[in-house]
């Protein structure tokens, strides 16, 4: 039976939602397309009507989860731009670590991305660039572009690594899991303070 365009669009979203959560929760390689279809309440054939391959599904599901999280973050502060320190508090929080199936797709899937195809890699690169750009904007008034870029790239890369390590040790050593997040955040924050202070001293010396 032929479905309407509206129903087809609903089915696609249901598949992306299910895949996005399952891939983050159990890993890309740990979930089959049949499981995604079942979780979405659809058939295996219905999934392939929307996505020609698992790689296509992975790429789109990754981006779906990332965009939803980014939209939620922006909606939380619609009238102002969060500071760099506020961003750090968010991305290195225990909440970010513990929200596996609805958290950042980059932190959930980073270790698997290199084994996927170019489309998935491109989506990861795009998400990384988006978050870097967001952090760069929070530093616009404090540092020149090259320094903003360096700090933002380091912060996002550190977030992905710190969240992965914190999750890996959380069951065996919760205190260490928290320490990883706090130590990494403080190190990035200290680097920002040092960059900003150096900039201010340089400006003062030029006057």
C-alpha cells in the first residue's frame, strides 16, 4: 500500500530518532538495521525505502541527533550568547556524560567513526566544525581569531576524549570518572585565562 508524503516523512523521522538513540546507546557496529526498523515500529523493507544502506542511515542519524541537541542548547539561551566558561560547564558536565542515548553523538561514536565510510566521516567533521564555531563566537571579544580557533578546537577535542574516558571508568571508579571531567575542564579554562591575560598584557604594553 502506498503511503502519503506526510506519513513517509513521519516514518523517516521515526527511523532517524530510533537509529540515533540506538547507535549512541549501543554503538554503530552493535546495532543492525532490522533492530532500528523494529524500534521505529516499521519493517526492514520500509527502512530501505528511505536509506539505501546502513552507512546512509548512520550518517543521517548522526546528523539528526547532533542538530536536535544543538537546537536544544540554543533554545535554552535564546536571548544571549553563553560565555566560554558556560560552554565548558555544559560539555564537561556529568550530565553530558550520563546522557548516553540522547547526548552528543560525537562523544558517543568518535571511536567508531574511523571504521565507517566517508559520508559518516563528513557528518562528524561537520558537527565538530559547528561546535568549534560556537565556542569561537563565545571568545570573540577577548582574543584574536587564531587564538580563538586554537582554544575552541582544543576544547572540543578534549571534551570528546574526556567524556569517553569518564564513561569508560564510571562503573569501576566513579570518583575517577568525575576527576577526568573536572581536570580536563580546569585545564582548558586555565589555557583560556592564560591566553586572555597574555592578550591584555600585550595590549597594555602597546599603549
